[in-house]
């Protein structure tokens, strides 16, 4: 029952992605693809003061990658930069709500990787060298 709920929730985010699009002159921008399948994802953030004021993502790919990007965008908006920097894999897994098989973790974490890469490129967090592994 709960599983069905979360599957529906993922499909809903996939079909009706929140915060889909691009921003003009974003303070944070990064994009990347999943090397295994070529699916792509980009993220734009506007930072005002110490808060993320707006977020958009663009991409194409499987339901897990696009839904987790949509969910992540909802988590980011309105948060402080510090809170966004602290977002990790557990937060994404929590919001997805269903077990993600090892083969799909790259899908689930694609947007998170793009986010942290963007934050690092914008000088808002330390580059995380671990992110490329896995
Ligand atoms: Fe490509 Fe999931 S199959 S990101």
C-alpha cells in the first residue's frame, strides 16, 4: 500500500515535474549526464542573500532521475544555502520513499550530483571529490 503510494508519487513528479525549466542568469548552474545511459540533467538556482530564491531543472531521462530532480527542487526552494549544501543521498532516498536498487542509484542521485557540482562551481561549497565514485 505504502509502496504503491510512493510509486504513484514518483510517477506524478515524472509526469508533472515541479520547477521544470531554466532561469536567466542563475547564480548556480550545472549540468551532467549519467554515463551509463546518457540521461541528462541541469539545474539553475537564484540565490538571494543566504537563501535559494528560485530553482529550475531541465533534463530528460528515466522516471527515477527526473522525479528525484523534481522532488529535490521542491526541497531546495526557500532553504538557506547552508541547508542546501547539507542535502545528501539520504534526503533523496527519504523523499523517493521506495527502496532504490543499486543499479538505479545513479538515476536517483543524478540531480543531487548536479546540484553539488553547481554549488561548488559557484564557490558556495567545497568540491566533493567522492561524488564521482560509486
Ligand atoms: Fe538514465 Fe536512470 S536510466 S538516469
